[in-house]
C-alpha cells in the first residue's frame, strides 16, 4: 500500500531548505527588514521537519 500522506520525511532536504531560508532571512534583515516575515514559514516548517516534528 502506498503512503498517501502529503509530507514525506526527508531530513537532508529540510536541512538544505532551513539553511537557504536562514541566508535569505539574514539578507532580508540587512536589506529589507520589513519583509523578513516572508521567510519565516519556510524556515520554521523546515526546522520542524528537520527535528522530526511534522
């Protein structure tokens, strides 16, 4: 039987997304601090997946 869940655990992918979004967040903090909230959903979701909480 196939797994029909939407999320499939892949911690290495989550680490990469977390690192890229952290770099983007720092860039936004330096250049456009009012837009830093745009990166938070990606960063926090990747962090949760990285720690196995999704």
